[in-house]
C-alpha cells in the first residue's frame, strides 16, 4: 500500500480507529487537517488534549463532566426522587435539549449487546442499585432505545432493582408524529396502544 509518509500514515491509522470511520473517510479527514492553517489544526489537537485531561465520569450519575458531581446532580432545583436511566451521555443531552425532564439521570455507559461482547456486568447497574438504596429514589424511568438491545437492557435494569422500594417505569413509545399508520412497524403499534392516553383532558 502506498504511503503518505510516516506522520500522515500515523494520523490515518488513528483516525480510522474512530467509530464509523473507514480508510476513505480517514483519508478525507487527514487531508482536511493538512489543508488547515497550523493554528486551526492546533486548536483541534488542544481540544482533544483538554477533553482527555479535564473530563471524567460523575461519581453520582456516571455522566461526562468536568466537575464532580456534575452540573445536573448539583442543581438544587432537580427532583432527586426520580432518576431517568439512559444508555449514553448523548441521551442526557437530547433529553435536556427537549426540556422534558426535571429529575436526575443515571448513565449506564452502554447497552447489553452479546454480539459486541457487552454484558450487564459492563454497565453501571451496581452504582444505580446503590443510588436507589442510599438516596431515597422513589421512581426509576428507563429510557433505553426502543429496539431489541434497548429492551433487553431495560429488563436487566428492572431485574437489578427487584426487591427494592422503587417504582420502575419506561418512557412511552408509539407512532412518531407525521408517520402514516401503514408505515408503522408492529412494535410501534403495540407500544402506541399500550401507552394510549385520553383524547382530550378530562
């Protein structure tokens, strides 16, 4: 295989390790960085360095943070009796952007996926159980992805909390707005009927 030189080849090798980045995409990214000014390229390098130096996992909710506990866990206006369980830090960002939740969070750090070698023991379930025991949590809202692995992960969450004085619920799912019924999957329709609400306020 032709070589661009040691430095460029090393950059290509590192870029290709990123999820969803193959050889061709790595080449495009590497050439983009090469065309940038030295100042812009160094900003990227410094940003990568700083994120590794400054970010950590919140000791309470396991979210990505630069302070411990994180900003959300430190917010006195939050409802500490309810905890939303999500798979990844980006799920927290999505929910926060929608302003849909005023409780706390717990980030599992992934999902149970045997094909990828990820088991329940690789998630932060033990820390979730400890929070329920120690913090007086009354409700756990499971907000894992609405697919087979997400559903399986939700079952592991429920089993881990069995016997504890906490209510375990799941976010409602159903037919997305604007989706014709003929295009909805059977799983969508089942969830829609199970999570149905009143047509108008009573």
